[in-house]
C-alpha cells in the first residue's frame, strides 16, 4: 500500500508541477531523507521501522525519478555564453542594449534567421545606433570575440556529461557568432545542435523544436529545454517538452537548482 501510494503520488506530482516548483519541493524531500537516514543509522528501532515500510525502496525510487530527462537542451546566449559587462565601457553596452528588450529588432532577428548577411546587418546597426558603419563593424566584431562561457553552466554541463546525459544546443544565433562559439572548449560536450541561421527559423517558432527532436530522434516527454527567454520555454512546452526558465542575471542560482534536479 505504501509503495503504491508513493508511486502514484510522485508520478502525478512530477507531471503536473512546473520544474521550478518541483525543485523546491524536492529540496525538502532530500533533506528529509538524509536526516532520516542519519537517525536510522544510530537508532536500530527507527531502522526496523524503515525496513518495515520500505523506506530504502522509496529512497531508491526517488533518486531514479530525479533522472527522468534523457535529453537536456541548452540555449547559448545568456545561458552558456555571455559578455561580462564589467569588462566594457558604457557606450559599448548601450550599443547592444536591444538584446535585453522583450522583442528583438527585426534586423537582428533576420540576422539570427540567416536571411541577411554580416554586411547588411552592419548597415542596420549603424542606422539603429545613428553611427558610422565603421563603428558598427568594430563593435559587432568585438561582441563576437568577447563571448565567454559562463563558469557555472560549464560545470553543470560537465557534470551532466559525466552522468552520460545526452546534451543538445537549440539557439537563435547568427553565422559569425556560432562559428566562433563552436571553437570553444565547452562545445565539445554537445551531442547535436540546431542553430537558427542554418535552419532559417528562429525560436519560438514551433518548427525549430520539431527540427531538433526529429533530427536526433528525441522523445519530447524526456527532453528538458533551458532558455533565458520565457516565450521560448512556453513554445517548448507546447511541443510536449519540459522547460526551465534560466536566470541570466543569476546563472549560479539557476545552475544550483538544475543540479538538484538533474
């Protein structure tokens, strides 16, 4: 009876709750199991009760339930790579301030979609910022080569890879940016990728999610998508995926939460 109740409760609990709520509840469940294990170790009577009610089987099941996801899909910008604002002057940061807007300018979306060239986007950048094309070129090239891997996310990816998880990239990214990022050390950990400039589709278009699952034979129900834009997460959920809204302003917090669940 006790094991049946546990199976039904946790399977339904995992299904109906968002990942963030699940993580919060699981944190307390882990603490409970750990404290109970410690008490049982020093108290034979408690240990006997634990055996009677199938505690250790429950704990084993709980640990296995934490590994539901077979496929972890990462966005790149804001999740795995970012520019450290402390290393740049205010004028440079303001030049690309539009990346923080709820909706990107059309010329940047087209650049990510791969339907405009580097030279064409320079013209649009110069017009948008009311500056020369030369300055736009300098800033854009600088923005490409100064992308850095976020340490907390790199450590999370290494841990997932050590656990033999399948890792993928699903990103809105222009050609020049992705060519640079593919040369980084962390990129070797991914088992596959779908990048907008090569598919001519950008998130949150449902077709780009389908492209990834069909190309690599992924089961959406076993796939977790990590992105820093809420609309991209919502689109993934409509495709049957699970989603986690990454906090680009506090990547350490997000990675800690993901480590607890994965």
